[in-house]
């Protein structure tokens, strides 16, 4: 029997959870699901520019696991963008982190 997945640490729930191409009715759309931990991996690696080792530590996973999460997220987003599909952000195994304290300057 496989082991339960360890929750991935995620900074917050995104304000928007669904994206679709303009001008295509929703009932005609195909789509992909991007798990919340996949969005977090994209944010850390691509939007914040963190090295994979640092990003993996922030998510509380190994570097190899982070690479798998990131690869899956990039694959899903690339398929949706190149095929004109929708992207739904939902699901996954995650835990929301408490807000980081702001350091006084």
C-alpha cells in the first residue's frame, strides 16, 4: 500500500482559480487542472526566481519532489496555452502557511 503524500506548504490561496481563453463559450472548452502545489511551484521558481533547492525547502519537500511538481505544472499550463484550453486551479495535497512577519527596516 502506498504511503500518504506529505502536505506541500503553500503561501496562500490564489484570488482567482479559473482562467479561460477569451471568446470561447465555457461549455465548448476543454481544460486542465493545475493543483495548488503546482501553482506554488510555478510562483516560487518562475515568478520569484528562486533556485529549486530553496523553493523546495519553502514548500517542505525534497528537491526531486519539487522538480516533479514543477514539471507537471509547466506541462499543464503549456498544454492549456497552446491548445486554447481553460486552467482550473484546485485540489492537491497542501497546507497553507501562516503569513510571514514583516521585518522592520
